[in-house]
C-alpha cells in the first residue's frame, strides 16, 4: 500500500508563494511580495491579475464560491459565501472574480458585537484582504483571510489589532537592532507556536448531556473513581479510533499548509494535544482558528465530539493553549537566543529584559488577554498556572541576572559559554534552562511560553498584547540608548537598572503554593483571580496611553472591547444558569424521585414479606431525602437569582452579579446534585456519568 506523500500534499490547497510564482507575471508577483513583506499597497492592475489567477487556481481545486474569512469579536470565525457565477448573455454564465471582490467585501456589521462602536442601524462593515496570510480552498470555497472594520474604520475584529501590533513591534525592534550595528535586517516578526489541547468523547454521550451541548462543559458530575491519578494516559498509546481521527486531521491540516507537528495523549483521560511548528503570529493565528474548526468537523466524521472548553470536566486537567512566543528577523535570526559574538549576546539580554519589563509593568493586560468565563474555571489548578503573573527564567539565567545586578563575576556551570564583551556582563551558558509547568510565563531556551491562554481563545488577543507591551519597552530602551554618548556604558547601566527595577516578576518556585501567593502580594504583584477582577483594568489610563501611542487600538476601541468581553462573560454565565435549571428540573429531579420510589417500594415489599432488615435501603433513602431537600432549596435560590438578573444594568454590574450570585448558586446546586448522583443506582441515572464520558472511546 502506497504511503502518504506529505511533501506532495502539503499546502496543495493554498494559494501560497510557490503557486504565485508559477501563475503570476513577475511584476504582479513582486507587487504581492511587497504588500506582504513591507505593507506596500497593491495597485489596481496588480490586484486584477492576482484575482484572475486566484480564481482560475481555486476553480481547478473544485471551488465554486469565494468568501472573505474574518475573525469578529464573537471568538470564532465568520464567512459569507458568494459564487463565481455571473450572468452572461441569454441564459449563460461565466465564472468571474474581480479585483474588487478580492480586496474588499461588505458585511452587516450590526450583526456582530461592537461594544457600542456601532448603532444597530449603522449596518455597514468592510472586510479587507490581508495579503500577509495566504488564501486557501476548503469545502468548495476560496477562503480569503481578511480584516474586518466599521464604516468609520474602527476595528471590529481580532485580526486588525494583531496586524497593527506587529507593525509597531517591527518599528521598535528595528531601532534596537540598528543600535547594535545590524543594518541588514529589514523586518522583525513575532512568531508563535500554539500548542492546542482538547478532549475527544463519543458523540452519543455528548448528545445525552445537555450541559455539554449548550455550554461546552459539565455543570454536574461526581468525581470519577479513576481520573488521572495514575498518570497512565499522558503520552500513552493512542487508541485506534483516536489515531484515525488524528491521522485525518493531520492530512487536512497539511493540505491547508498548517505545520502540524506533534500529537499525543495529554494528562487527563480523553485529553489530547496537537502542536504546530512556529510561524509568524498572524499566520499562526489564522492556522490555529483553522485547526480548531477542523478538529470539530473531523471528529464528527469519526462519531466523536471535540471539546475545546477550558474546563469541560471538574477534578481533572483543563485544556490550555500554550502560546510559545519568540522574535525572528527576515534573515532567520532568533533574537531570544544567545549568539556567537559579544554584541549578539548583549543584544539578546536587552530583548530578554524588554520582555521581563513588559510583563512586570503590564501584568493586568496579560491577565485580560486570557480572561474568559471558561478560563476562570481552569486557572490555578491541575497543571494550569495561577492568575498571578510571574516569569520563570531557569537557574542559570536567574544567577546571571543576579550577578549583573551585584556587579559580580559569574562562573557558568556548563562548559559552553557565551561572552558578551561588556565589562559588567558575565558569560552566558547555552540552553541550560529547565521547565516549570506551574509558571504562567516561562522562558524555555529561545522563546517564552505563555501557559495561561485558554484552549478556545483566539490567540490574536494574547499576542497583540504581548507584541504591544514589548514594543513599548523596546521604544523606551531605544529612546535612551540613541541619546547615549557612550553606548556600552549606557547599555550596561540600562541592563543593570532594568534587572533591579523588575526582578520582582521573576519566580522559579511552585506557583501553586500558598507561600507564593503571600510572597507575590508582598512584592506588589497583581492577583486578578477572575475575569470580573481583570476586565475593568482594560480602560486604565496607562493602558489607553499604551495602545494609542502605538496605534494598536484607539480609546474608543479599547472601551468597546472591554464591553464586549464583559457582555460575553454575562451571556455565558446566564446560559449556564438556565441550562443548570433545566437539567435540575427535567433530568435530575425525576431521576431522584424515581429512585426514591424504587427504594420505598423495596422497603414496603420486604415489610409485606415480614422482612424487617431494610437498613441499607432506609439509609440511602434518608440520605437522598436530606440531599434532595437541600438541592430543591438551592434550585429555588438559583431560579430566584436568575429572575432578579436585570438586563438594564451595566455590563460590569451584570458581570459582578453573575460572579457573586449565579456562579455561587450553581456551585451549591452542583454540590448536592453530585452527592445524590453517588447514591442513585446506575439504571436510574439522569445522564451519563464522568466514567461514561471520559472512557467513552474504548478502542
């Protein structure tokens, strides 16, 4: 049997650089490259040539339609499909795709979240082709990656701020490189590899759980006898059914040019992970959105359901999306990797410290970038980092920074050392960094791993914030160094001062410990435990100044994003509350009543037969009666609090109410429901248990 030819199929459904070289005249190809690499606008004539070539190629790949594919503030992608068909003559058609259709589209902006940027009657919104991300064919349509903005030019999507932040980062990073004599690099790009965790369960058990269908997570469910304590699932043998899913997923991703690299079982039962190779942040974002879409559709073909919620099951690991962020030049240099010359190593330290300073000064924004109702359930336990932001550097870099601050010599433990060439800076050992799975922001050799990102999050959000906050520190560094009379002396002073002022953010210990929580408070670090704690800080004056200075977001756009995130949080919690009420009334209550009736009948039958030993049945019945009464009271409380929810409140007031009342009510209700589940016989169960779900894929 002939094996899969990966090089042959890789990118076969993508209008990539190779295809453009083959199909475009040199002038048109060069124009697209300039638009992609340097942001130069594409001329009308060049766009016309590109559109014609793209249409012909797409039709050859089976496309009949095209769509501007964008990422509104809903958290998922959006698409409206138009056919290539145009009337021609009397009853005939031609296949047409104009340059205008390629470059710009129009959508009903009032139908997407705007956070007050748009009134309902202001319907017009525009999609604009993003030439930095390749078009592709999927399901019979040509997909054109685009940005999405309002009639007035305000960003209504997640991609536009990301593209703006990449421009801001490039500008400031080049200033720093020029200071070190690097005149060859023309572009500096933040790169990302987003590890995607997910759960796979059988479709039949999914469809039997209203909470999974409506909310993506279980609102009820007793702890399973066998969870992940044995650690036998992590990196374990992949079951054939799951392996078949992974194989097809890889093939579909490779066809679309996604660098799917690693697949394995994760720590929790039924949990798995896919990791791609690094690429530019913009492309990585598009490809991660594609990955999540394909995970769901491919799973469905295999009679499975892919769960991307951050915490679908209590008492086992939640799912994250570890955001591995680094910096590359167009010459292939990784700026977060020590080099071979003293100047390169000093440059490495400066970029490293820019990240450290950025994380320390903008802890609130990093927490906001991962804030969601789902992620609140995940953070702080079962291998997910806590809400306190800190940086892990590893023992060697910790010691190097300590020595720099103290002005001491440092003797590296490893034989491989890197000299810096500035008197107060020590040698740097290569890649002697361990990993800290509890750290929110860990340096892992030549990249930073941001582990707080939730599995369903669009990575555009954390990455446009990382790009912007680091760009700001590079700007501050460049402003200072460009004015220096003695560059090396000023560089040494800047590095030492930055370490002294921002070392509080560095922590190498156990981020889960109570001791760290106390120590972090002593250091003055933020502990924004919930989304409701974090989001109001979005509009702090310092954050408005940051984003407006670098032209990433306007003040109006910042306010709108905060309102959208708050509204989304409220909607999710209220849907969960209503779903919990439905399940409690229509599934749990009847099941418990039936089982109580069964027990009572058994007791009466025994008594009729002269058997008085009914202790077991009586004990269970009494316990169930006690729990069911508390369950009923908790249900009444939840219903009452849902009824008191006032849609006229501000989004912030509604969010606080959801957190303090509805979530607490649901937790109380679940406590009694899960207790009753442990007593009710399996034949009387209201729905599939955790054991049924987590072990639903048996082969």
